[in-house]
C-alpha cells in the first residue's frame, strides 16, 4: 500500500498540519499558546519537518523531500527530473490537506480572532518589509541554504564520517530551525512553494470566519524564490560532486 507518492503526500500533510498549526496556536485568540512568540514558531516548524520526514519514509518515500524546491534541487544535481511532477502533485495536495486540518482543528478560534491578516499568516507567509526583489532574494537564500545543506547531510563524505543517515530527520529539522532563527525574520521563511501556495489556496477556498483576501499579489514570491534557490543549490552540489 505504501508508495513514494503516498509518502510525499502524507509527509507533507503532517509537515503543514504541525507547522501551520504552531503558527495558528501562537496567533489565534484564546489559544493557550497565544503570543508564544518566534521561538515557539521556529521550534514548532523544526519538529514539523522532523515528523514529516519520518512519516514520508515510513509511508514509502525514501527521499522525503516534502518540498518542490528540494525535489527540483536534487533533480538539477542528478540531471534526472522524472520525480519532479509526481512529487510536486503529492506535495501540493498534502499541503492543502494539512492546511484543511489546521482550519478544522482551530475552528472556534477563527471567529474569536478579529485580525484578518493574522488568520492569513496561519496559512501562508508575508514579508516584514514588502519589497518584491528583496523578498525574492531572502527566499532564494533561505532555500539555497536548505537544499545545499540537506545535500551535504546526505552526501557520501558525511555518511562515511559518522551516523548521519540515521540522524537525518533530526538533522534536517535542526537545519530548518536554524534557518528560521537566522534567516526567517524577513519573509517568514516559506522556503517551500507547496508550504505557501497549498495553504494559501485553502485560505481562499475554505470558509475561514472573518477572513479577508489571500494576498495573491505576493503569492509568486514564496514560489519563485524557493524554486530558484533550490535550482542554484542543485547546480552547486553538482559542480562540487556532492
């Protein structure tokens, strides 16, 4: 019953359920975690990545990408794009399923939260300072770091020097935590097109109480930036033979 597609779908669903879930816990009114702050959000996303990776592997995807930018980066590195379209569909649908579960889980809290912008942030990202080019660069750099360091974690040289393979889900989760703490303050570190676009679509479609627009004018930034960053990281990994 397991398969790579199912693994990517379920892994991404868990990633978004726990990742967007911690944002909702911190931002929505009358949540017990309300006003928990940036450290809580970045830690929650780190654990979400770890849980998503374990889920993806257990359900059939040994790659456990959970992210079209990661899939693209490794496709560029290897010169093989066969997995990109199937994984992209699984990741997008998984992200939408995870966001739908966040909406359901926090159902009474949407009405209690008057700020429509805070509700949107429970689904998708927004920049601290809205400047398209600079925001694109931020997403590109963050995703470049993600894909390049993930490539390093799984490289033959690192595997030969220690037990990195068994620790990979923890290491990747820690990497995402570090990216959030160091680079996430500019755009909210989408670093994953499915993570932003899938939940943004759910926000647009679902009856979120008191919502406003889904900020489609910004939506291209957390898609184009991460894809460009992932592709550049793949090129460097290929050039270095990592």
